[in-house]
């Protein structure tokens, strides 16, 4: 089973994401970036995909991704931006910052999230919108 790390500070959103995905993926979740970094740096069993909320307290999702990308051991893990930022141009902005995928919250269409995740896990690279 493929491993996914969910980093989401809102407990309800985190629990909903985990419930949506737990039948198909091995899910680990964290409420903040510091916990996520500690977990990633302490394990050799790295996730196959990262779902990163953008608006995290302290270290936000963008800063978290930059720290992940600066680590040789972690840099290759595909990352999806989970965000309520859904204005024109936001998707291309997040992709230009290094995210491999982009999904807006609240997640209305679970199939869109699954499609992006499956593409990144199984084929790598950046999915088309």
C-alpha cells in the first residue's frame, strides 16, 4: 500500500482527508510543519506522496516544501498543495514554487484529489489540470 503524509492544521479537515484516503493508502498525518519535518527526518520509510496545507501555523506549506526540497533524501517526494487559495493564477503560482499538484479546499470532488495523487504516485511528474 502506498504511503501518504497529510500535513493539515485543521483537525476536521485532517480527519476528513484521512477518512477519505485510509482505505486506499497508508496515511500518516501531522498538524504542523515542524512535526512533519521531524517525522520525515527520523524515518527511512518515506511516504510516496505529500499532501501539504499551505496555511500552516509557524512554518507554512511553502516553507515546508522548500525545506523538503533542500534535503537530498526528501527532495524527490511528490507534493500536492492543499489550499483554499483558489484565485486565478494560484495553481500556476504554487506549481512554480515546486508543488507537483494542486487541489483546492474544501475538497468537493474527491475523485479530483485521487486522480492527482494516483498520477503523481504511479507516473511521477506533473499532472495536467
